[in-house]
C-alpha cells in the first residue's frame, strides 16, 4: 500500500499520519512515508499503529485512545530534534482516531 493523504496534507512541510479509532493507520503523507521508511514507510497503511510503538510509548498511546486526549512532545533521535503533536479528530462530532503532526 502506498502513502495516501488529502491534497492539503501533501503540501505541508511536516509529517502527517492518521489512524482510525481502532488505531489502524489510514493516511500518511509523503514526508511521513520518508520518516518511517525504515519501518516500512507507506506500506504501514492498514497496520496497527499500536504495534508500531515500543513500550512505554505503546501504553501511553493505548491510554490516549481510551480517553481521547492530545499529546505533545519533543524527541531527539539520530542527532535530530523533532516536535510531535498528536490529537484526536472528530468528524461530525464522533471520535474517529488520531492525527499526528511531526516536524
């Protein structure tokens, strides 16, 4: 499965990934595909986002799914500092999953 995302997301200079309420990855822009290329990039679409996270991140993300709260953090890996914003999304007022922006 290749990366797919809404057209406005492809124009952002940030990585955008989206999962549904069951934590299944449903969208990923090209920048996210590059960020996660070592883990499979666009082929991650359709997979369980919880399985993509090591402990203790998996426990934190499972809790976020349960209570639908946002999360913001900085991470330094391979000498690069990255900002992450994870937020629930509610089309039509119904919880639909999470969107993650990183840059």
